[in-house]
């Protein structure tokens, strides 16, 4: 169950990076920015992408690109942040992880019972 959920999350994350890399060349190219700045660039690109999707959802990624190579889900919502995580955010994230883990465990136990393993 854990591997399935982990794989699904990884697929979503890789797809999101694909969307951002396709839209913003600064992500595709190597640069000499410090690591902290690079993290802010990724978050900034996500924020800009979400802004565009909110206020102009019909915006094309690249008007010169042919339709065959266009993004299928160009306006998936990306989460971007400031890079600073505060106590309240950490607590919310911990609670969310615990809730997800508990739901996965209960689902796993129910599946075992359904199969008659327990």
C-alpha cells in the first residue's frame, strides 16, 4: 500500500516538474545560482504558473509550438512557497502525514480482512 501511494505521489511530482520545465527555460538549463536561490526559482515558477492558470486559463505554453507537443494538462495547480517553513506549517504538515498514514493503515487492514488473511 505504501509503495503504491509513494509511486502515485512521485508520478504527480514528476508531471508537475515536466509542466514547469516545459514552460520556463530557467528550469531546463544549468545555472550557477546558489542552491537556496535555485529552490526559490522553482517555487517562483510554480507561483507564476498558478497565477497564469487562475487569471488566464486559456494561456498557451508556447504559441510557436505545435499541438502535438503541447502540454496535456497545462494548468495543473502547482504549490509554491517562500521556502520558509514555520511552526504552524510544520504542525499542519505532520498532522496531514499522520492522517494519511492512518488512512493507509486502516485501508490495508480492511484489505487484509477482505482477503481473509487476518
